[in-house]
C-alpha cells in the first residue's frame, strides 16, 4: 500500500512523504546504521515544509544518537523536534522529547536542566491523560526535589500514588505506596513510613515480588530498631 501511494500520480506530496517514511521504518532490520542515518537526513530535507513529519524525523534521529551514546547529537535533534513543533497534537513525540532530554541531563548530573524537561514532559502527559508516562516522570521529579531537599518531593511522590490508582492495577499502586514510604523513611518520619509500608502489604497481599517483600521486611525491621518493637508490632496488628 505504501509503495502504491508513493508511485501514484496526483497524490498529495505530504501523504507520499509519510508513506515513504513508514515504508523506510518497516525495513530497519535490513539496513546498516549509517544507511538509516543517511535516509533520515534525506527525508528531513524533503520534510522542510511539513512540521509534523520534520519533528518526527528529528525525534527519530535524536533517539538513534541517544542509543549510540552520542549525547550532544541526541540533544540537538530532540531540541530541533521541539523547536519545529511544540504542539502535542502535531508532534506526537513531544513528551518523549522532553523526557529523553531530561534523562540525558540527569545522566550528565545537570539536575536543574533535567528537572526543567521532566516537568514539561509531565505537563504534556497530564493534558493527554497519559497516566503511565505521568507515573514514571512523577517519581523522577520527586527524586530531584528530594536531592534539592525541597518539600515538593513529597508532593510528587503523593501524585505518583494518585496517578497509579488510575491504572486499575494493584502492582503500580503498591510500588507507588512503597516509594512514598521510602521517602518518609529517609526523612525519618517513622510512623508515617511504617503505616505506608503496611498499606503496601495490604494492597498487594500475596502479589509482592520477592525483591519488594525483602525490602519491606528490611525496612520494617529497621523501624523496629528506631521506634521500638512494641510500637511497631502494635501498628502491624492494626493492619492485620
């Protein structure tokens, strides 16, 4: 079908370009990396007057450079995608551009820039009700705020829990509860942490992963030392 569209006379040039791009991406497995980059750059020239496709190609190039650990090139193309079109209705990859930029800056330990792009990604996902994207990004934002010792960290851990509840799946809910509990644990708000951990155990019951189960037991044992065995055991009985 794509080949027919490309070969037909009188077909809209933007439609032909889209068909050519889709056909090209179907054949990735048969191409060498340098051939892929070369073709994308060729298509980029053809897409000069089509913001949506141009933004998409810049994102693809950014992603490829990202995977190849060529981070400055990745940054250049992610930003080019954003600059070409920052409307999420036309640039379907806008949230991913923001998020991937944030990941690169986080890797480079530039937490201010990372936070800036994570917040932008979160805002788009919030508008489009992309709960899975919001859940991942809220945790990243919370971690940076926690590094900065800002109370906003708690807000985003709590947001993560509220977002997880929209997924109709106990597992992400329990993971978000544990993340919030770990935050309180690190802040030495021990009673809050203990009650959060017990909530996670109650929500997941027998669905806990082995790693989560061990982590929760270790945390609760640590809290027994901090708070006293009797205090902790009383809370545990309340949740039984």
